[in-house]
C-alpha cells in the first residue's frame, strides 16, 4: 500500500534528509582536510629526533616571516596581504590586517614598527602591534622608492644592529648589465643616506646577519639557460662595503658567462661561501640561534630552497644546512625534504624563522602554510 504523506510532513522529511546529507558532507570534508593537513607533514624527512607539525595553513601565499613582540608577521606576494598571528594565542588565529599592497614580499620588525618592502617602495607601519590589538586601521608612511620592474622585483628586507635597512635590487632580466641593478642597498630607518653597498648579485631574496660577527649573509639565485647543472646558486657573505660578487660576468666560483664574460675576471670577485645546487632557488636563510636543537646545529646556516622552475628534472623544494667552521663551509646537506615527490610539487619552502623557544618556523607559499620544526631527545 502506497504511503500518503501530507505536505508539512514531506517538508519535515526533506529538511531532515538535507541536514543528514550536510552532516555527511561536512564530515567527509573534515576528513579530507585533516588528511591534507597530515599529508603536508607526513612525508617530510628530518634527522633523528626532529619533528615537524603544521603551525597554520591559513596564510595564503605565505612568504617572509618576522617576529614581533606579541605577533608573528607573515607577508605574501600576489595576494597583497600582510598577516599577524598572536604568538601566545591558543588558536593561532590569523589576522589579515592589511590587503591591497603591491607584492609585499619583504617584512622586518624593529622597535615596535613593521617595515614592508613592496616592489616599488618601502613602507613603515608605526606601532603596528598597538594598531592590530586595538582594531585600528594600520597607517604607514613611504620611506623610500625603488624600481618598478616586476622581473626579480620582489624584495627582501632586513634591519641590522647598526639600525640600517638592507634591501636588494635584483637584475630585471635573466642576465644583463643594467646600471643600478643586481645590488644590495642600505639606508637609515627614515630612508635617508641610501646607497649601494654590494654589487654583482643577480637576485637575492634572502638575507640575515651572523649572530656573532654581525656580517650580512645572503642567498643568490643563479642565471638560467646554461643547462640543468650550471651555474650553481650561492650562499654569500658581505665582508666590506663595495664588494662585487660576479654577476653578470662570473657565476659561482669560476664559471665565466658566455655572453658577459668579457666584463670581468672571476679571479677579481668575492666567491661564494658555498656553491648551492643549480637552480634550487634559495630564498630565506637563518643561523640557528636557539637552544632546542643539539649543539652541532648551533650557529649553522639553514636555507629554504624554493625549488627549480625550468630544470628538466626538478631540484630543491627542501631545507638545507651549511655547516661552518668560522666563515668556512665544511658541508652542505639536506636537513628537511619531502616537498617534492616523483616530480610532483607538494610544497615550496620560502622563509625560516627561529622562535624564542628554539623551534624553527618554515613558510610555504604553495600551500599557504607555516610549519614548526622541533627537537626532542
């Protein structure tokens, strides 16, 4: 016998079914996303005793990292966003506190102010944490202008113990000899006394200072179109103002450029502290200055290798470590990898930050994520 159901009852059953299906859908979605979050970390290989966890996956395009007094600041590129995460907050809630900037890749926190490097200018947000905490719209001033070229135009920024700002200007090309490019600049905190302090640097998107000597160390991305295996990318150190690191006429230790080699001799440049893998795209780097990792990791250099884009077989997509004896490299080895599997990109490390508790954060713009690396005996 066919059941006769009136309209109110039909609506009631329909609503119940809808709720049931939504519950199943949301449960399935949560399982999928929990597996995604797990898979980001699950296959990352680290030395014995180290662990990696997902710190957050709510930072689209996560690039540079900066430690404030109470907040972790995170930049982006095409997204045009700046994010703040309450370091001591239990939920690690991400606050997208400003949007609409033009490739704001570089960020640095200093004495309560946040400095941001867009392609064409450097901004200063005064008392940034007070503004975020109070919910006010952050205000900024422009302290310096830079070239508008997008090619190698995403800028990194650091502030030294000398209270000066350091910003690179990448070459607006694969290889060329354009005046005022392929350099690192330095200026006062208000933008005054801006000058070129180093030359011959094709495209640096990572700088840091040695914790003991205070010297500026930086990565450099080698030129393309010379084959899969040359030239190497580089880890460099600035020892004095005016140093030249070879671009465009010399790459790595001694590779004379086939187009621009006549402009200079490799014997007259400052060679890298360490030649890195070819086309690995080294970006952020940090000396490990915490106490959590074992002694052999202290004051060693960790480098984010973003990964190659046009090599026939991909390389990079990892964190490497250069071991030092004073300023001499004694080894170059992989510290964390697994973001590349069978030529499939699973993540792209960008920047590194050592936290006050000794843990290490790594940003990943491919997944919009930040990871936390820890060590236990």
